[in-house]
């Protein structure tokens, strides 16, 4: 199965939030995703909290995703060996969280996944 990854490594939210709210926002987003995961169009599988300083989300890193990174993002694919999960970390600017990025520029999300993560963060913030 061929997978097409999104062309961008980051995504920006409609509004920012204070970096002190990172854990609270992550918990709310995961709760919202779990509530709505019965609808296949809203489905994000195996999501949990990223425990890094930046916080964010982690998701399963499958062989299909690894292959897609090797084909579509060969310059950064050498970093795959350091990852057992896909890590999407918050982008912080001047103590405000403004978006999400893929760790190590791996671009290991699809456009659908990226937009769903943005959708859920924006939903929790509104």
C-alpha cells in the first residue's frame, strides 16, 4: 500500500495558547479524539501524549509510514532509526504555542492526519 505524506513538516493553529497550558490542551484533544473516533472520517488511531519538553502527540510508526518517508523524504529518512513512534511536537514562539511539527523534519503524517490534529486543537481552543 502506497501512502502519500503531507508536503509540510508543520501546521499552525487558528489561535495560539500559553505554553503553560500544553498538558491541559493535549489531554482535552485526546479526549475529543476518543469521543469522535467512531466516525472513520475523524479517526486518528493510537494517539497519546508526547512526554518531551515541547509536549504534543505521539502516534504509531508503521512500516508503511517508514517506507513512505524513505521514498518521499529521503534526506531525513536516516533519522527513522531513532524513532519507534511518530512524534508531533508543539511549536513554541515567545511562550505561545502556535502549531505542531514533526520531530526531525520527518514529515511522517498524511495531510488528513495533519488537518485532523489541527481541527481538534482548534476545536478545543474555541
